C-alpha cells in the first residue's frame, strides 16, 4: 500500500513537472512568434516560422520611402547621449504610428534615416486588387509625416485625425500581438500612442526646429528577402531603392519629392485627392 501510494505520488509529481515545462515552452514559443511577427513582414515571418532558410521575393511593383533629418550632424553635436536618444526615439516612434495607420512596413532606420516600403504581400490590398494603391498610401503617409514635423498640420479636425491614427495603430499592434499571453489593453495603448502623435503636432518649438526632414519616394520593381547570418534582417534591393534615396537626398526640407512612376500611379488612382 505504501509502495502504491509512493508510486502514485511520484507519477503525479512527474506529470505536474511535465505540464509546467510544456506550458513554459508554449509561452516562450508564443513570445518568439510575436517577436518574429513584429520584426519581419507577414510573408517573411510565416516562412521563417515554417523553418525556411532562404527567403526571397521578386516584387514587380512596390513603393520605397526614405526620410532624413536636415542638419542632423550639426544638431547632434550639441546634444548629450540621453538627449539624442530621446529626440531620435521621439521622431521614429511618431513615424511608426503613422506607418501602421497607412499599412507601411518599416524596413529599418539608418542613423537618422527612415527606410520603408509599401506593396508587400499581406500588407494592404495587392497590386492586382488595387493598382497604384501602394504608391498612394505611401504618398499620403509621407505627406502626413511632413505636415506633422513641419508644424503645418492645419486640418480643422487635426486632433480627431491624430486620435484616429493613434487608435488604429494601437489596434493593429494589438492584433499582431494577439497570441501573446500578456497583452496591453487597446485603450491604454491608444492613449499612449495618442499622446505621442499629438505631441508631435503640437510639440515644443525646439523639437519642431530639430525635426525638419527631407522625404523621397519611388516605385518600381524590387527584390526583397531575409539576409541570413548572425542577425537575420529583412531588406530590399534594386534600382527603385536607389532612386528613392536620390529623391530624398535632392529634396528640400519638409518637401516630399516623388519619382515619375509614383506621380503616374497616384494620378490614375480612383481615390487620388491630390490637385
């Protein structure tokens, strides 16, 4: 009887330990999947989680965006490390929210430059469903960012528009993190996002002056993929990327310079509202 009781107790302890280990593994797996989904676009994250080693894609049409802070080196020399991090974090965090709203994927930041793409599979309507739509979304995104950071956001319902952007951005992020065990409520996320985005429109004169930026957009074929190695990174290559970079570098402060292909795409689009 004692032996039977000891056997049952031991078996029960083993089962409990195994169940705790299984739940811990599942939790870590969910966190890993959320992290991968946040770092890579949908088509790449799905293939990475499926175990694929080589991920590349030829896109016949996509739109590339570059932005750069004017006089960055001069300004940065006057800032401490903490001030620099606060300033750059402020700028990129605001742009991230607007990008989520317009279904733009941030590829990476390079120093003070912001590099993004629209037209990826699984992010907004496809090129066949909405020809030129990715160019229009990118142009609207760039114009919104330019207005916010130049202090020229004069829409009569500016606060309402920024609230909608922040709330939508927060909900999109919540959907991406839906499988995570610990979630932040949509309300608190929206509130935090709204404070950040609203502050960019009404921020201090110092930040407005420091955040004058140039913008460049180009559309066309690109090659996208995940670079293997120690820190696998998603990136895009091609002449379209080079052209977008030149559009930005030859632009003027607070001006969005677009290529001929982008102009043609948005001119033909049914929802074009540009004069």
